[in-house]
């Protein structure tokens, strides 16, 4: 389905973090390219940990289950480990394990070695609006145990619920948590253990931005994807491009230029608009069909001479670009370069999928397993 229309950009009017309907489906058609199914017990894990009521379950529901932030107020506290298989509905291929806040690492029934050994990333959530002294103590215990079992884990700290803090308070809180956490690691002679810190909230796009950074570390093809995006935008007069997982609105890659949060929010909002309109006008009378398929394309022209351009790359991926109106006059060149880019993306994952079939299941969160060298790259016609 193709959508093209013009809208006026309203300053600071980005919507609440949300997405298309919860029952959204891709229809019966086969994907152009999909990796072989991976048994759930071999999929890499992302662990969500933190104290009770820190917001772990809310994060999971908002990012991967399309729950509105206000609905998360009625979630019950997690009292057991909740495993969520993400790959059944999205490009990203891993499991989310949501841990209850009262997990006791010294409990003999808790086999933390088995859990940490198969973990790709550990996200520790700290409630920024609460006294975080106990949270920092639990953070240190958790990451030190995990690091000794598996030094390859990516350790991520979400300083969460910052929507209720002023900008100055956010910066001060992040600085204080960062300093205390690293001092604790230094005292334990764990200087090699690296923690990444993010300010997050489910009431804006910061949680999607943070999860994007976490997932990108689990994708071995990331350097290749970034290189392809750099070649594409440099030959097409595009200012910024994101490769989005449509279901979760996580961007799995972008070009090498810095990510501006406002640009990222615009692209997320465009995905919402495209899917919402497609669900209303793009399906058949009996409700069959797909709201997102190989024909999906949209152009939105803002009143500040900016153009947003969305094109389908695979069944789960969309390329969303930001460019100037004068650059969009060369649409034929952009479309040709996109065709080359799309073909190259398929080559990356097709080769990876064939490698997976011969050497076994992947060890990171991508349907393709290993990073691969690309034989061809997009080229401009000029």
C-alpha cells in the first residue's frame, strides 16, 4: 500500500510512546527473507532485573506488546521469572526474561550460572524517583556475579521514570548513579566491567532509543548495515536514515551521523501513522490482507521543507529517511539506490541464514547468526 500526503509539523507535539494495534498481523504471505527458526532454548537472552516496582514489566509491555503507558499502572508485581519469546513477531530474535525484584542469588534453587551463561545483555532498571541506595547495592551484586560467570555479557543500566524529573535533576541523578556504581566496581577490582547508562521513560521515546542501543550490540551484522546506510545516504542526498524493526520501533541500525532524538521521534511517529492508516484503508473488506507488506511506502512532507520517506525492506524491516524537499526532487535516483540497498540487505541475511543452517544456531540476537562480508553495495547512477 502506498501513502502520500502533506502535514504540518507541530512544534514539540510528538505523541505518547505507542504503536499500531495489539492484534496487528502481517497476513498469510511468506516473507521475502526469513532466517531459519531457532529453538527457544538456544536463543540469546536479555535479562530485565531490578528492585520491585522499578518498572521492568512496564518496559517490556510497552516496547514489545504495544501496551499504552497508562495501562501499565494496573500491572501486578512480578512474582516469578517471566520468559517472553520476541522472535515470533519481530525481526529481533531473542528472549526477554523479566525477573522479580526479590530474586535471591544465594538461594540454592536459583541456578544463576546457567542463566548468566546464555545471556547476551543484562538490563538493570533503577527507579530514578526513589531512593536508589538499595538498588545500587543490588546492581553491584548482580553484575559482579554475572561477570564472573560470563564476561561477555553487555551490562546496561536504565535510570528509569525520569519523566517526573527536571532536566538538571536528570543529569545530576545520572552522574551520581554512574559515579557510585563505578566506584563500587573499582573497590571490588572489577574495573574491566563496563556499565552503559541510559535515561528512560515509557512516556516518551527514550525507552525505545535505549532498547535500540541494547539490541544493536547483539547484531553481528551491525557494521555492515551501518556501512550500507552510509553509502545509501551519501549517494542519495539524504540527511538521516534508520533501519527500523516495524513491530517494536527499535532501530537496528542507522548511519554514522549522530542520532537526534527529535528525528528519531519523527520516524517512530511516521511508522505509527503508516500502520494506522493501512489498518483502516489498506485491508480487504473481510479484514484479510496485511497492513505492512512489500508494497508499503509512504511520503510525508512537513511544512519546514523536510520530507519523511518510508520504504519496506523486509517483512519486518522498514527504511525511514529524513531529507530536504529539494533533494527529494531526485526521487528516481533515490528509488534506484534504495533498490540496490534493499538487495544488499537481503544478501547479508541470506548468506547469514545459510551459514546458520550449516554451523548450527546463532549465538547473538539476529536471525542470521554470523557477520558476513558483502559482495556488492549500493551505487549511485551518477
